[in-house]
């Protein structure tokens, strides 16, 4: 079912560019939908049709959109998890993500409705990516069925977040492999 006109990719690109420019100039706290709309040359209504909040708009502009694909199947759970951790580190350590995430997380924590929408829009999709990786590992016989993608997601994302934002900002180069090994070991349960 077609629900009106298709989205104009140029508007999305203009908004994302405006978000990044404004983050560079004034930071997350001073960034507003009004400023982004003016900078991007679009109406506020066009922004609100795409994103219901500043936090959602910024996340899409600096981390990832609503559609994400799992890393390629590398033939083993540890390799797949290593690739996923590498991807998470790249996304979260990008300069604009580093500028936005602390304030964005504070906004989400302070607003239960936003937190619920954010979880449904972004976190659930991230967990689904991990669930697909775990399904591949189950089919290969590496882990038993019933592995918990929510817990594994929290372990992966939380560890990277702590390294980036609380422990000095640069994860050790071997973190992807070590974290993948630790999570895979916790998931291993022969049937």
C-alpha cells in the first residue's frame, strides 16, 4: 500500500548535513529542529514527518538509520561477532556521534515516551541484527537454540560505549576480538 509520495532523499541528505554542521558549531544541546530546518532549507513539518524528535533525527544523521543489515556471514560466530563489534566501534566513534551521543542518551533517559520509541525504532532493529547472527551460529551448530540477543547486544554495545565515553575514548585495538570471544563463550551451550 502506497501512503503518499515517496520520501525525497535530498531532504534527508540536507537534514543530515545540517545536523552535522550544527553539531560542529554549537553541540548537541544547542541543536534544535528550528536550526536544522533553517540550515537545511526545509520546513519543520518535513522534518517531523520523518522523525518525531531531535534525538531520533540526530541518531539517524550521525549513527545509523532505521534499516541496518548484519555483517556478512564470515563462517563462524566469533568472526561474525568480531565484525559486528568493529562496525559498532566505527559507528559510535565517528566524530559527530561522539559529540551527540552523551546528550542524546540523557534526553532518552529523561523521557520515557522517547525511550520507548527509540527502543522500537533503533534498539529492536540492532537486536534483530544480532539475532540473525545468532541464528546463523545455531544453524552451524556452534550454539544451542534460545540464545538471548538482548543480553548479547547489551554486552557488546555497553562495552564499546564504556570504552568510548568513560574509559578514555579509544578502545584497545584487540577489543573486537576479545569481546567477541567473551560473548561467544557465554553463548556456547552444546545441545
